[in-house]
C-alpha cells in the first residue's frame, strides 16, 4: 500500500496531527506504506472516546458482543491473502508464518472469544452465628466477572496480528472498550484489523487505534485518566516504566515481557527432537520471540552431540527472501535491531564463547538478515546467556547432574517458558515442577492455546490465553444476600 494511513478514533478515520512516517519491508528495504503519527491530544481523545463508549458496550448482551467478534473473524478470513501479504511486508515473516501464525491465529482468536462463557458462579453458602453483624442466618454469595473499563493495549512488533487479536478479542468479549497502540515498526496490519471490526459492526469508540514512533504516543495511552488497565507486550525495561505509571494511578496491568527460555537437555533425551525444537529459535520469527529456547543447558554426556546437531541444523536452514517457498529464516525487523543482535554475537566472542555456526552477516544487497548463530562453551555468567537477544542466536552451557541443571535454569532474571527434554517422563515432570517459569514444555516447544500464558520474575505480571484472558480483562465482584 502506498496511501497514507489515518488513525481510528471514536469510530472515525482521522488525519494524524503529527504527519506520517515510512514503514519499511525488512526484506527489501522498500516502502510498505505510511503510518500515522498521533499527537498526545489525539491519543487522549481516543481514550475519551473509549470511556464514552464503555457504558453502552458493557451493557450490551454478551451474545451480541460475541456475534461481532465472529463476524470480524469472517472478515479476516475473507481477506486472508491480502492481510498475510501486508503482514509479510511489514515484518519480513516467511509466507507460512504470515499466513498460519499471524493472520490465521488472529482469526482463530476472534472466533475463540465469539463463544459466550459463564461470567458468574455460585459460592457455597455460609452459616453465620448471631453476633455484632446481626442475627444468625445463612448468607448466599455470587461471584461475577465485570469488565475493567477502558483498556490500553500496547502490542509487539513480532506479530502484528496474533498479539493484538489476543488482547482485543477477550477484552471486547468481557465488555471493555479498547485503545490499541501498535508497535511503530508494523502498525498497518492493526489498522486492517480495525477495519475488519468496523465492518463487523463494532460501535463507535469501542475500538480505537493510534500509532506513532514518538515515546509520547505510548506514554499518553498509558497515563490518560480515562484508562483503567494497560495490557503490554514488549521488553521488561519498557514494562517497568509502564508499571510505575500504572502504580501511581492504580491501573490494572497485564504484562507479557521478556524471556530467556532455558532448555534442559538430559543425557537420555531424544537428541534429534531436542535439536528440532531448539532450532525453532533460528527460524520462527527469526528468533524474535520471547518464548524461544535460547539458553540451552545440556548434560555433558550428550553435550557434543547436541552442539554438533544444532550446528548442522543451523547450517541447513536457508536464509533469504521470505517470499521464496524454500526460505526458512527471514530478516529481523530493522537495521537497528540487526546491529543489536550482531553486537551480542561480538560480546559472546569477547566473553569466550565459541561461534560454532553463523556469526557473519549474510551477503545480500538488501534486507536486514542475521545468520542463525550457535554459541558453544558458554558459562552462566556471560551476557549472551543472561540477556535477551531477540534474534536467531542460541547459547549452549554444559551441566553435570540434575540439581546443577535446575540451578542453572533458575539462575536468570526471566521466567517465561522453559523446556525439558528427557526420555524419563517422571524426571521430566519432576524437573518441570521445580522450574521458576510461567510455562514448561516437556519434550516439545508446542503450545496448548487454552493453557495460561505469562511469566514469573521479570517476565511479566498476570496470565492470559483461553479462559484466563477473560479473567485478565475483568474484575471479580461479590454479591452477598441473606438466605
């Protein structure tokens, strides 16, 4: 698209007061389109529109809200190829990823929250003796999920379809109104999502989208007095700053932050399966994903086999044009991010890590490409082991026994998703329960899309996905009466 995108505020497509900025294709470095730069006043206007729409929307029957989400899913599916091509142009994702994991997952998430689930449940009655609170009696109680209010959703650049859909759909299903501030690198897809919801019949002001490169845009979407909750996906550093603002205003928070997933590989593991699972760090979003198993802890008995397997795997993957059918690894999001990833590889070398695969920039005339890189002979104190790189880089650390492996896994500021590979299922589950992470994959990097998602420690606050998202975007109200 070459036209200039407008903001979506209060049900109207609005010219941005800050002008427009260029969105680049990470693979070709060509212009994808022109994104709007909102002013602080326009962001606050979006929040005010959401506040005005909240009362009527929160009182709309859940079945009517669900019907709009279902129609939005249908609209997304009807424009599937068009939307996937835009997602690919904005993010550099491979064709399979753009279709299945970006647009496909977004449609599925709108469809998931188009079914109405019970929002109230009975609490066992309590028998009270006579006393200061009154006569003896039986007290009944009901717990009711109520919408939080106006929710600001600040979304990540690695998936401009699935990530916003995973926030917007459950928030709207619960009766909240929403202001979305998409990542500045790829906001155009989120405006297409707004168009789909508009076509589905979402009332004016229920959904608003404002974008911009300026930090002021995100700050305004968080500090607006009309906002009751902030749902953020991104770095721990930014999450901490958002949390400070939310704390001052007693705003509710859902934080999906950084990760440095530990993958424990024991000497009885299926090494081929472990290599294939860990190898997704190289290919899936080119390593730009917080759940990636980037910190590999390997028992010494199979250490060399795993390193050799990962090196061969990395060397086999084709890096290049994400539109080519045989490409497995596309570009990272920007030139700046490529430099960040490459700087970590250099840091690893200086720290004493051995570059077993990759480590050099692919020789293309254009595109922000990083070769799948494997760093071996690492130690737990190295920055490449401790800090989130967010690229196709894997660090490998050896360990001797189960206790040491568990201790190394826990030696991290992060705790999003860890992994265990072992042929002994009892040991795998025993170890999993001792890991301080919000999720653990046992012999898999796959996800159950109804399982709660979120992190321990600096990886976040709260849980979403499945029914847990309905809890995340709601408050629980107790109603009590005498029996």
